[in-house]
């Protein structure tokens, strides 16, 4: 079994290992999937600023409805509002579109 796992690692099929954390157990009671619309000329500056925000746990450049999608962890609604306000004030941000996760129905890891 260990030889097979090592072989899959060498082939790049297994790229790494991870720990899955429950944000609520760490005091983050709200999780938001947030779309961010950005002026094209400011895209990479906004991405750089978003990377610096500790509460943003995931960040992706997309081709969907929003140029950027972020997953934001917040302790309460006040903190979530503050983070979204901070994002909206970044130069070039046109719109911030948060969706608060009420319940996770499926969560498969690749």
C-alpha cells in the first residue's frame, strides 16, 4: 500500500495532503462566497490586496458572473460587513456580491 501511494505521489496524481477545518469551531460563525466585480485595468492590484486580507480563505479568478470569487470567514455579521466594505473601497472594485452560506450540503475534496 505504501509503495502504491509513493508511486501516485511521484506521478503527481497525489499532489498533497490537507486538513479540513470547521470554521465554526474556530469562532468563524459566518462564511460568505463573495463575487467581486472589478475594472479590468485594476484586476491584478485588487487581487494583490485581497490576498492580504486574512479572513479571505480562498480566492479565484473566474470567467463567470464575477471576475473574482472569494470565500470569507467572519466571526459575526459586523465583521463580515466590515470586510465587504473594505473590499468595496479598493480602487477599481465596481461591486461586491456576497452570499452567506446557510448550510453546506455537499463538500467533496478533490
